[in-house]
């Protein structure tokens, strides 16, 4: 039995593969080695009884996660998973690899993530090239949930929200400046906290205060993370992540301003990731 896991900063999608026709789906919180220790990861997974019930039968775990960008960071995830799946071989890689695998259709392409964070890569079926590094929610993540969440929170704290938006925000969340600052600077997972306000932005995305900002943020993503590839106008460009699907109209508008043609938008990359593994990676391990 094999687990394939695609983890963003907010949540993780798990697929248990017994054979090609027997797959089970689970969801846990997202695990990011920048914010979570091995001990935390082990403890959180062990709270999920259906996963623990099959843990001793698992032979391979393929984990792809946000923040898994170096051997040192990957070891944090590897160690946590190893304590749960003690009979399995553990494979840990970046969520950008999952993005590339999930959108690969046999032809080279540029694969982009827009969710809690944002990133992109070029994948030709063998080589994966990340032309521009991901700088995270403080320095980068253009066009992401954390990018727009920061805009909303800073506008609220600076008293820049229009009155109608401000009153709705206050009524819904009832947050003080101290509560926001504490959550951003002192509590775990600040990127997830900031991005958690994205549904409010989406709800008001046609309001004049947000509309142009959303286009500008997605244009920034195109400029930084797509136009950096010299062949971007001649290469299929794919997007994965819930936010890319929710903002499809705005995403396509921003792309058109750079003569970028979007080939596909996939809300949840886990299905494509599983199909890739069945076809190219674990084809001899399952029947």
C-alpha cells in the first residue's frame, strides 16, 4: 500500500493506493518544515485514525510539500513521517515538483502554483527548472492568498478600507490591532493566518477597492514567475491551486496583458499527481 501526499501550507491531500482501482482519500492540515517540527508532524498525523489504521501496511510514502526545498528541511518532514510509517520508504520533495508532475501531459510546460503561496517551474518530463526562487510570504508569493491577505489586513489597520468593506470586516471578524499583530508575529503559521482572509477578498473581488489590486497582484505573478522563462509565449502554461481556479477570470485577464495563453487551471493537483505516479513511478508496484 502506498500513500501519495500533496501538502500546501494550509492543508494536505492524501491518497492511499492499494491497487489502481482501489484508492482512498484523506485530508489533514498542511505540514511545512519552516513552521512545523518532526515531533509536531508525527503527533498531528497520529490524530487521524483512518491513516494510523493502515500505517503498518504502507510500503512507500511520497510526500510533496510547501517549504520542502532543501535536504535539511526535507529531513524534518522525513523524520516525522518515519515515526508514523515505520515500515515504509519515505520520499520527500517540493510542492513545485508535485505541481509539475500533476500538469505533465507528455509535453514540456510551465507549471504555476497559486494558493496560500505562489511559485512556478519549467518541466520537460525529465528536468525541472525553477528560474526564480520562491521568497515566501514576506518577500514574495505574488498573487497568492497571503499576498492579498496582507493587503486586506494592512488596509484595515491603516484605516484605508472603504466604509462598507470596513464595517463588514469588523462585523465578521471583530479583530483588534493587537490580535492581528499577535497572530502575525507571535503565533505559529502566520502565512496561513494571513491567507485565511482570502475568502473575504474573494467575496468582495468585484468591489472597486479590490478589483484592480487583484489584477495587479496576478500581473506581478506573471511578470516575476512566468515571463522569467524565455520561451513562455511558446510553451503551455498550467496553473494549480484553489485560488487560481477561484480567480480564473482575473487570472486570464492578467495573463492576456502579457500575451500569456493559459493551457489549464487545476484546483487540486492531487489527482494529476496520482496519475503521474501510476504511469511513471509506481507502475510496477500496483496492479
